[in-house]
């Protein structure tokens, strides 16, 4: 969690849920910098959701700020997904592919 945040508040719970979801989606053991990026992406996503609620409730929202929040959050998540994909081992060939390769070599 983040220091000074009440994890029991609706925004605190949403932040915690997003951190968990992003971490699960990325998988593996996260470095300290990856953990910081996950928290930053979650915080930006919560703030963007708050702005969306303001729009839906008919309040004025700075569109430029909204675009920046969404773009930065997406950029962080894409960066983390790229790192996660690079860490995943290559998939083992299934039996059918293995047998095709074995018969072709014979």
C-alpha cells in the first residue's frame, strides 16, 4: 500500500484491487521498480476513474488532464506487460508438433 492511504476507503480498496490485478496479470516476481510502476499505474487508473465519475455526474473535467491520466496509465501497463512477456519462457511444443518434427528429421 501507499503510506498515508486509508485502505478501507473506496478509493483505497480500488487501488489495492488494481495493484493485485496488475501484479497477477504481469506474473512472476516483480522487481522494486516494477512494483513502483504497478502502484503508479494503479494510482493513475483510480484518478482516471474518479474523473470519469465526475463526467458521468455532469461535472466539468479538464479533458487534457483526463487524456494525460489515461495515456500515462496505459503506457505504464504496456511497459509492464512487455517486461512480463520477455520474462516468460518459450512454450514447449505440444506432442503433435514434436512428432511432426521427429518424423521430418527421420
